[in-house]
């Protein structure tokens, strides 16, 4: 069985290697075994390899925050999935050809899903969905502003907000992505800059914006906050700059702004297994209809993990880099 192992933390393409590992064996009672079809390389995975992610397990370690797989076998007492079903895994260590997990961590998703898209279902779609539902009570016609709007999460925010009748101001570093975002349903697209708040007021007709989503952090957080109404909420869910969010005392004290953060696991933790399955069933249904879609740049066999990691860290990509563990599953996702 192929899997990716880190023997050290450091430059991802230098420390991650594909190895032959022992088979994981048959499932015990309450367990599920599935074959991994594909997994994406996410920014969090890059941080994991570098050793600067919030989780830093003892070495050797296997990365992998998400994947899509097909059930091979189930243990006694497992009734919500059966062999042949597509599943995503709520646990980590998914850069491997086969996984054995607790039954509650194997979440069924609709048959017939585009497997490239299904590989990216676990993290980004619920992140976008829950940021629109759990942070502030939004209603039809409300505005949300976000930076990194051309990211996978940003694009999903546009799509899901549009379906809810929520309008979006979408901030990027480049104008060339505006047509793509407009095609997804973006209402306003602007480039970032020190005068962002003035341009947002002009573009929206001085609309009151209750929620801002920030994945840049640093000074960009303050620029998004300046676009919000008094007592608005700004949520930081990433840090492309690697800096802490800039929080103005005036925004907190005089404007009554709420600064918060989002991590999917924390927002899922208060939900039951059935509620989590319902969220993914709904998102999977939207993906099946084509309403949720994220671009894929390329797909590599697992043996080429070094090249895949280099590509995943290359600017100007046209989407996410995926990896397939190989064998007969490679044809399912058309590896390069």
C-alpha cells in the first residue's frame, strides 16, 4: 500500500516521500475501510509539512486533511455505509491508498459525484456555508465583503451567497479574475488597496455591510473592517501574510466591532454525527447539480508527490492540485 510519510518537517517537496506501507487489515466492529480515490493538496497540508501548522504530531507522520474514497469493507454494527459507497473522511492522515477509520468518521456522499470535486468536499464547502450561516444572522439582500475572493473558499462564498439572495463584495489582488467571479454570481469585484473602504461605499451606494470575511490577515483585516457598518462582524479564517490580524482599538471601542475567527472543526464540534451527515448530503447534492464547483489545476499519481507539491506551491495555477494513489483508481480522476 502506498502512503506519504514525513520523516522530518521542512520544505514539503524535500521531506514528503511515497513509501510502501503494510496493509491496514480488515475493519473491526464499528470501523470502515475505504480505498482513497484522490486527495487535494491544501495550504494547511503545506503548513503541516513545514511543521508550522497548529497540529505537529510526532514523526514519522502522514499528512492529509481530506480525501474522497470508496468503501471496501465495513465492520459489524455499521449501517450508514456499505461497500461501494463514496465517502469522505473526517479524520486526517489521508495521503494514503487505503484508510481504516471509525464508522462515524466515514461520511457518505451522493453516488455519481465528479470525483475531482468530491475530493474537495470536506473542508472548503462547509467552511463557506457555515461562515454564511453561523457568524451573523444574514437575510436576503444583505451584503457580505470578503478578500481572497478568487480562492476556493471565496468562490464558494459567492455561489452559496447568491443562492441565499445575499450580495457580495469580492476583493482580490488582480483584476483578471473578475470575469470568472462575475460568472459565479459576484455582485461587485474590487482590487485591494488603502482606499478600499471609499471604493466599497461608492460601489454599494453606501450600503451597510454586517459581515466581512478575511483570509489575508495583517493590515488587510483592518481594511475589511473599515468597510463594515458599526457593530459589524469581521471573521478571519486564514493568514496569507502570516501576520496576526490588525485590530483597531477605535473599531473595537468606538464602533463596537466584533472580531472573531473560524475553524471548521470548532464549528462542527457542536453538531451531532447526523447533523454533519446532513450538511454534507446537502452540499454533495449541490455539487451533483453543478452549483458547487472548484477548478482543478492538475492530478498527479501518488508516486509523483514531489512534483505535485512543487506545483501546489506555484503561483498562477488554475485551481487545486490533486493526487491519486494509483492503480485502477487513477483513471477515475484522469491523472496527468
